[in-house]
């Protein structure tokens, strides 16, 4: 789909050192990891304040981003794990617009979106359309970072399922352990709090009218003890 000489994205250029073989890739800045299919080429890009990588073969192009996210910088791993609300259409358009190689001439149009919760970490999925390309995208949230992927070339999003499912962060194992521990602790505290029995609930309900009557008598100025 492209040659090694490629138009830059975000106005950045190819890093010194050229093109590396694909398979497992770890961002040197520690913002994301991904596995690309065998035979794909990988081009890390120079970008200020974020990580940008292009992976491709003759028929497919995928851009991967590791973007600092101050909104989740103080979020616990458990909170991130439990956040499964779908992104707004505006959020998808904002994330995709800067990918000029796919959406030249204007912002993308959101066609469909979903949230994949089959794994431990939710994966936001979407189909976006530009002037000449259909793009399949994924966005993942982690404490302090957002991982984004935009792929084009295939006629079905299923072609990128394995790529998107391999996206992650170097700290995922530790974060998952922390999230599971926090969830287990929360469940234990809830289990240790005794629930009211039917008899206790009935006693409480019966006592309410008597208590209300006592308060009314105390407020009655004409009452003499």
C-alpha cells in the first residue's frame, strides 16, 4: 500500500535507524506495546510529547499512538478497568482528524462504534470514513496514557482483531493485579457488612410511626407534662 518513503504524519519524520522487522513491538518511551503480523514493517516516528509508530505491509497501514492523558493520570487501575462507557462521536473525530495520511482534507465521519469487554481492559472500537479510505480504529485507556490505533487497507475490521487485541501497556500485568486486588478487597468489605433481616426491617418500620408521634408531642406548645 505504500513504499518506505512515506508522507509524514503530524509533520514528523522517520527516526534514525530505518525500518525494523515487526512482531512484538515495545515503544521505547514505555507508552504502549503491540504485536503486528509477521512480515509487516515498523517505522517509529519522531513526535514531541507522544509516541507515534507506523506498521505496514503491501496491503495494510496501521498507525499506533501513545498519548499522555492527564485526565486519567490519578485514576486507579480498578477505575480504568471499570470504565466501559462508549466514547462520544466527537471524541472519535478529534482523535482521528490529525491522522492526515488517512483523513486528508477534513475530519473523519464516524460510521459505527462499540466497546469490546471480552478482555480485562476495555477496548473502544470504531469504523471511520475519510474521503478515500475506510479506517478501523481502537482506543485503550490506562492510568495516565491513551493508546490509539488506526488501520486501513482491509475490507473488514476482523482483519485487525489480533492487532487490536495485542495492544497494551508495559505495566498491564502490575495494573491488572492491583485492580483485581482492589476489587477483591471491596467485595470482602461488602460481604462483611451484615444485611438487615426481614425481622429487623419490620421492627424498624414499626418503630417509625411511634418515633414520629413522639416528635410531634414534643413540638406541641399546648402540651403540658
